[in-house]
């Protein structure tokens, strides 16, 4: 009886102490969200609520996403605390909580239940990312062995193996951050190759995780794959050629193939790989494009006579061009697109050694693909069936897109090697501008044009300007977009145009009603405006009258139309927004205003005729506070204000017709005679004039104020403007008076005048051609032919 009483008393005492501790914990507040004391508490709370023990069932798997978010956001596994005597107790609590986390996670990884094992593997990957360096270096070998055992298990579940691939990728990524662990990392990565390549060859969901892991190995530890180079190439190419991969999978496989030469690290390996890829593409195109293209010499350029072809890509016999008995079957067009993506990826992937880009061979491939539009060749009998033509046309847009990607990569990466191939690139782009009609491809094509203008400079604009202007005019023609035949109360708005859009006022546009007709996607319009903006920025100063005035008029009309309905997205169906969800009306407005700024600021021979209207648009746009459009309008007004301050002040008298008189007097190619009062000839200076050298071949003579009357003054800027219009060389000569002069050279127009009390005379002619810099034309050099 006494024993029972003592036991009861002891139990009451324990419960009392527990209530006391609970009460103390309930009022043990943290300072704020960033208090380190809070982290071990949060970690224990997550473990108790969401990480089950061995005999417990896994709760809602969606709760794991909440656990992962909390671990990463609050850095609950970092154990980052200042080492001091005051923090000793906190360090022990946090260490104890992390130990508990590790035990629970490893227990889940070792579970025989697939769902718990999958959850443990996922949480182990998060642990590799967020734990302290000391913890990671002490435990990563154990974690790696746990994950490797699941990857090698023959009867493991697919989603467990897939999660295992991603967690191992996290582990290797963390391990690569320690410079002294490179050798150990390569040793661990080498153990993964055989099971990873085996998973790639299987037709299940594990392949995607295996390809991602292989990319990680090739990026971080490329030396580990040297002994398995050929088998890795065969596995990747076979998977690509299977035609059973979705788009993301194809991109990862292409990246793997482009990274494979890094395992050898020399330039020859990269060159050999891209040659094998190009041969494989052209072998497949020979079969797929049969009857759709003329005979091509691409294969002869890839494998010159007298040289042995390389081993087929991936060891596949269908790519063995030396075996004449090999009969190609109908290979999926998607496989060709996949190999083209590999080629594009190889050009944009970094490489440890500097390799020479086979620009000529790549351009020949691009030209070959882009010039095929699915139409049959002019032969007596067709060599393909209608069904085969349908299959080719179905995949052609994808191949054209990858061809443009290759061309963009060449322009970006070739740099100084690009100049010998500039003529071929220009020819390809000009021809494809005329053929391309699909909106997605036109957007990419305008992006290529923009890149070419920025890379090659003003010289390229001389050759591409007309084609760019013609195509952008079609895409930006609001009249053509909205029906082509407007119904207006004003007859002036019913005029047609070919390449030049007449400026329409806001009032006339408001009175015009259009009928919707095949609207051009807004993304195409934005890309066209960006191409025009780049053209004006790079080559606006050299723009001839044949396109500069039409471009300025086109841009102000488009900008006016874009902004006439206010700064909100219109509700009408002028544009097909369902096909261009990534582009909005606000983007179109911003692109039009950017192009307008380039039009106003680009140097020209005359002052921008739409300057006032442009300023009005920018002032209205700046009122949309808090938008990108308002920010750009403020920038545009500031840029235009600076440009206007540089302009010379206008004459005070509005009736000053000096410039018109000066031009009129020189219309007949006769020397300009300065009018003097009483029609008297100015006397010659008695003393020898003092010559002041201004430039080569030019002298300025001080004027004798006491003997010569007042003459009309012509500004130097106007003289320069006229000389630019005539596109002629200016030669200055000394003149002792303003009426008589030395005999002029035949074919020149002598002009005389005075500036700031000095008189001068110059001739407009073609003399002094030797002093002018000659700009060589771009010559299209055809590739060397092997035919004698």
C-alpha cells in the first residue's frame, strides 16, 4: 500500500515537472524570424510532423514539398552559428536536431516500401544541397553507396531510380565545389556510367533522369567517361535515332552528345564529332529530300576525295557512307531534326580547347535545308509519293528553325572567321526572307537579321536594307493587316502604297473602319520593329533616300496606330493573341516607341519630319506611371532633349529665304555671283591676302571690311549638307574677290560665299579621288570545286 502511494506520488511529480517544462517552452519566444534559436525548433517540428518513423506510414506526399521549401528557405541544415561560449547550448541543440534528420532520412532510404524509399531519396538530395561542409564531407560516401545500390537494383521501381538519378546529380554537384575532391569525384562518377547507360537504352521514364545525370557527369567530371567514350556515344545516338523522345529529352541528349568530346579535351575530338554529325545529317537528308531538291555537292565537301571518311556516328551502319550496299530505310524526319539540334548545341557549348568551326560546311547544310520548301523538283516523273511529301512538310518547320539556330550560332561564335563567308550568309538570309511565311520562323529570322546587323556593322546594312525594309513593311502594314481596303470618309486615306507608307494623321485613322483579314501575329510585328530599330541604329546614317524616308514614315504610322487606342490592350481582334500569349499589346507599343526613337535619333540628311508628333507620343506615354513604357518614354524625352540642344538655333526672322536663294542660284551649275549694291564689282584687294589653312586643299581669306559691301552669309552646316546630298568631293580654292575667279575644272560647280567675315570658294567635282577611302565590295566566293 505504501509502495503504491510512493509510486503515485512520483508519477505526479514527473507530470508536474513536464507541465513546468512545457510551460517554460511555451513562453520561450524567439526574437524574430531571423533568430538562430528558432532554426533547431523548426527542424524538430518538421521532423515530428512530416517525417515518419520506421513503423509509421508515410503521410501526404504533397507535404514533402512544404518540408523541402522550409529546409531551403530557413537553411535549417546549415548549422551556421558563431562559435562562442554563449552559443554552446544552441550548437548542441541544433546538432542534435540535424542528427535526428539524418537518421530519419537514411531510415526512409533503406525502407522496402517504394513510397517511403522514394521520399527518403528525394530528401537526401535536399540534404546534400543544404547541409554544412563538414557534415557533407563526412557523410557523402555513405550516401553515395546507398543511392548507387538503388540505381543498380535490377527489380527496382522506375520512379525510385529516377529520383535516385536526380539525388546523385545533387551530390556530385556539391562534391565538385571542393577543389581537393576532384579525383574522388571522378572515381565515384566512373562507377555510375554502366548503370546510367543501361537506363538510357531502356524505354521507360528512368531514361530522362539518367540523361540528366549523364549531363552532370560530363559537365563536372568529364575525365571519368574516357574508358566508356564509344559506348556512351552509341547509347546517346541510338536513343536520338529511336524517334521516341519528347522535346526536352531530345535537348538533353543533344547536350550530352555535344559535351562528350570534353572527356578527351582536345580540339581534334570536337572537330571529329561535328564532322560525324554533319555526315549523318546529310546522309539522312539524301534519302528524305529525294525529289524535293536538286543534286547537291555537300557530301563531296564533307569527305574530300582521297580521304577516308570517319567512323559512323554512334557506330550505326546507316551512317556508313563507304558501304554502298547499305540501303537506307525511311528514317524519321524527327531524327534529322534531333541531329541538327546536336549540331547547334555543339556550337554554343563551352569547350576546354580552341577548335576551328567548319563554317563553310555548316553554311552549306543550312542553305540546303532552308531552300527546301516541300515543292517537287522539275522532273518528268516524281520520285516520292504524296504521303512522303506530307511527312517531310510536317517536319520542315522544325528543321528550318534548327537551321536558323545554327546560323545564329555561327554569327555569334565565328567572329573573325565570319568575313570570308559573309556573302554566302547574306545570300541565304535574303533568299529565305522571300520564302519564309510561318510566324514563328519569321520571328526567329528577324532576330537573326538583328544579330547580323549588330555583329557585321554598317557594311551589312548596305546589302540587307532593301530586303529588310520590304519585308517589315509587309508585316507592319496596318492597312494590309486589317483588310487592305479601308472604308473612310476621307478620300485621302484610300490611297494605296507599295513599299512606302504615307503618314496618316490621328484624325484620318480614327475615321477609318477596317475589315479583319488574316491578321499577322503581334510577335512578328514586334520582331519586325526590333529589326528596323537595329537597322536605323547601325546603318541609319548611311541609309539612302530609297528606304530611309519610307522607314521613318512607316515607323511613325505604326507608332501612331499602336498608341491611338490608349495605353491598354485593345479588345478588338486585330491580332491573334491566342497564338502569341507571350507577347502583349503593351510589348507592341513599347517596341514601336523604341523604333520611333531610333528613327528620330538616327543621323539623317534632313531634320526628322515627325519630331513634334513623336514628342507628343512620348509625353503621353510618360504619364503611365509604374510601367516599362513610362520609363522608356522618360528616357526617350531626355535623349531627344539632348539631341535638340545640339541643333543650331533657327533664324529669328521667319521670312529668311537665304537657303532657298543659295540653292536656286546654283541650280544651273553656274558660279554663284554675290549681289552687290549698285551692281558694282568689288575692287580687288591691293595687298596680298593672308591665307589660313583650314583643311587639305582649303584656305580661308580674311575679308577687308572697309572695301567690300555686306554679302549673304551661308552657314558651313548648310554647305556641308549640300555637299553630302551631291555625294561629291569638296575642293577649296583661294579667291581674291567674290565675282571673278580662277578657271574652274570642267564638270565642277564653283560656289562662293563668306562665313564670319571670311570669304571662300569651292568646287563640287570628282577630283582628288585618290584621297577617298575605298570600301571593297563583299564578293561571293563559291567553295572550291573538286572538278577539274
